[in-house]
């Protein structure tokens, strides 16, 4: 798994006042999924869908959504497991792997679509980004090719092709319709640097605007307050993500 139950995002709270609330969304196939929305007290020029790791929606991602809202981006973190695990809080030691294996490409796409629609309910042209971690990192990249009119997708240490996938994000680059940001650990045995290089090459060959940033010596899941030795890498990744949002949010009249 990516984060321990006591992990927290390793970034400071922004200057914008923000607060969050639990929600239940309904996907187009009727699935009801847990979500957490964080909104600021001032207008947000863009919004973010947060895609968790294999554990699904838990404290880390709720806190991240609040931090993103405080930084200026209203955010909605979602759970993947409504179809198999239902709604409600889960214990830290819950057996999530069977539910991960039961997710489908179409199910995750429909859940993300519901999240994007919720964020755009009062403004159909609101710029929306996705950001994900590990399992969510590759899920985030996939959304660039899912026809959601996204402004950009961000993946922290996602796999360009997961073992269980017939077609990974690397195989879908020709259909990606927005910029891609990848933030990778240079010492991540689960994602060899050769795979990262192949992903970057595929994005280049497909003409997809992208940035692939690898932090030498950083492990998988380095973006964690518990890993104080990687505080500089985490701070840099946070700023690069915010810069990516700002650079790909077009001014609106």
C-alpha cells in the first residue's frame, strides 16, 4: 500500500479558508460511492478530483483535498469500492486487495465522471484536473483519454501499465487530450526507471504535452509527512503540481 493509516500530506495549509464534507455520489450505472468535497470561501478558478491509492478514500486524501482547497482549488476525493464494499468508514486494517482486483476500467471511469459532473454542476466549463497516487496515479493518467474535457492529469508514482491491465496508460497516449504530469520516485523498485523512460517516450511520440519528474533516491510513496528525509522532494512536487494547475487553467472572461 502507499500510505500508512497515520500518514498525512507533507505540505502546509494554504492561505485560503477551506472546509470539507462527506458526500455520496451516484455514477451513471447506479453505483453509489463515498466522496469528500473540500471548498474554499472564495471562488475557485479550477477544481481537482483526487484519486486515492489502493486503500481507497481515507484520512490522507480527505486532508489533501482540504489542502488543495486552501491552495485555491476546490477538490473532491472519491472512493473506488462502492460496488463491492459499499459506503461508510472502514477500519485501518480492512482487507482492500480483493476490492482493488474487482475494480474495472469502466467502473472507475464512471465514478470519475460522476465526480467531474459534480464539480461542474454550477459551471459546465469549469477547468477540472485529476491527481492520483500509486493505483490512483495510473487511474489519473487514464482519465486524459476518457473524454472528460480535463485541463490536465497528475500522477504520483503510478505505473504506466499495471500487471492486471490489458491496456495501461502508456498504451492510451494517442487518445490523451490534455497535458500530463508524472511525479516519480527514483528509488522505487515497483516502477523501474526504464518503465518511466518508456512512458515519457510514448508521451513525446504521441505529441502529448507532459512533464515527467523523477526524484533521485526517493522511494515509492515519498509524498508523506512521516518521511522527513524527503521533505524537500515533497515540497518540490507540491509546487510543481500547483504550477501545472495554474499553467493549464486558461483565463476566463
